[in-house]
């Protein structure tokens, strides 16, 4: 029996993928585990493996085409089986059903089932039936009627003598459902008409000129837009920052790096110290390493440290697992490897998912200070600026040259209160101004 190969969901935020190129061709024999094609998700380019044995008899999607999750990509047949694809081949993989000779049509897609169902007036009305009727009414509105109500709601309203025109619907798209009619029958007094609202003034859309460039959104850009909109509209942010004396950290780097180079190890960067300090501070203030979970707060046992890395199409946050257990040099080496593979789109989903706290560093771009947007569902993100040489007053009251760095934290107020955020930032400051504490 032919097996349809569909676009798999290769990451938790993936809604569509680009089929970069086919590895297997029509007529090739396929065994379980063979790489069929390369697929670009919103985060990385990944290999799509076969889960069945057979012969690849049809390919519906060309190299470079974008495909929705679940959409048919190809057809796999048994070795001795002939494909009837000449009569059943989808047009550029866009159709959603396929009819085979001598077989009934495939069942309608989920979400359209309501169009094939009819209400049973003889049965006892229920909330589930009302919901089904409301769904059907959205898909098939009553012709010539200006009142949005489900058939079941209209039937009950006629029996109870309730005027639908005075009811406000609570169903999908404002439809009046059974519960609205029952509630309206218990409060028969007509509702006062709402005061007219002034028309909202919408900003005029910008018209692109001929010389302007329109850039289609990539899968990564769409995901970034959706997640950051979710973060700013659903997470109550508050912000804290502190100016930190970077002189001790820079002095320690100057001592360590020559010895590290002589030993064949990589140099330590300022960001490496920030990562280590964040991991240690998160263990000392556990609520900074947590998430809001509706009716509870989940406090994580390990620090899964995410670090923002700029790539061509946007931003990705590879994750260093159990960062609190690793030395500065281990954190440095692991991040360098993750960042290199992130820029070449070779990260696996488990390498950029599941972070519990994030560091975003724009110091390399000369940015002195900023506040980052929380990476949901995390509760804290650390923002790091560049080191600035500036006159400072020492303990003796003298003006001397110094080096300062501004570190900020953005916190989810549902999880982290101001005092907890200040405590976490205080731990960061203590560790960065006494970096030897991170080596103990």
C-alpha cells in the first residue's frame, strides 16, 4: 500500500518548512533511517529521515518550495507495487484530499466537519451541541438574517419567546448560542442600548514606492515576530539595571588569556564571564530561573542557559545545558560551537529549545545599555552593554580612570518581584566585580 510522506513538525514553533533539496530521487530504494531531503525550519536546516521501507515513486514538491506542516511531499510504494499517481498526483502538492479509483473519498479535514453535520431537533439540547451549532453557523451563516445566532439558539428562543435582537452573543465571532438565550429568558428586561462609540481613527497605511524593496518574511522572522508580540502583550515586564566596575574582570582576563593560549585553549571573552556569573546567580536566586505556569510557578533544578546569537535572518538562542555545573572555559567552548552551527543553520531542535534564562549581549556593537524583551516562557533575561572607559571616584575620593559596564535585567512580574530581581542583579554585580569568586 502506498505511503504518503508529509512535512513533519521539526521544531516546537514550526508552522511551515522550506524543502531545500531532495537527497533521494524518484525510483530510488528507501530504507528506514535514510535521509530523504533537507528541510529548512524557522531555526535551522535539518535532515528529514524515512520511517518506512519502499521505493520513492512520486515527488510532489520541488526544491526550494515552502510547505505547510502535514502537507504531502512524496509517495513511497512497496518495491513490487506500481504507483497510480498519474491519476492521483496532487497539483504541486496544494490539494488536501486525494481520490483513488474504487475507493471512497477521504474524510473532510478537521474544522470543516461542521459543514456535513445537521442538528437533531429531537434530541435534548446540550452545550456540546450548541458549540457545534455555533461552529456551523460561522461556516454557513443564515441567508438574509442580520442576527448572528446558532440554529439551536433560534429554536430555543422561539420556544421561550426571547427576542434575539436584544441579546449579546458569547459564542465564536459574537454568535448567540443556547446559554445566551437561557440567560436572556431569566432577565427579560431589555438591555439599554450602548452609548455610541466615536469611530476609531486608523493610521493610514504606507504605500510602497516603486524604488522601495519588499522583503518577504522568512520562517524565522515570522516566529520572532509572533513570540516577541506574545511576550510584550502577555508578560508584565519590569526592568532593573546596575553599573558594574569592570576593572577586576578585565584584569583577570589579562592574566588568564596568555596562559590559556599557551595551553592551546581559547581566549575568554567578557561574555564568557557574564554567562558564568548568570549561571551562578541563578542558582543563588532560584526564582530568576523559573517560569509562570498558570496556577503555579515552576522553579527549575538546572540552569539551561540560553544566549542570543545574531544570524542572517534574525536571532536564535542556543542553550547550554546545566550551565551551573560548567567552568568558564567549558561555557566559552560550548557557546562558540553552538554559535558557529547556529549561523550555518546546523543546530538540532534540542540545542535551541528548553532554555530557562537568557543572556543578550550587544556590547560588541557598541551599545552602552538596553533592556531586552523576555524570551517566553522564561521569567528573566539579562542584557549586557559595552565596557566604557570613564572617570570614576575611588575609595580615597580621587578622580581616576575606570571601566564601567551596565547590566540590566528584564523580569516577569508574575514570577519575580522587585526585591527578587534586585537580589539577582546584586549577585551578578558581586560576581562580576569579584570574578575570582566564579573560579572557586
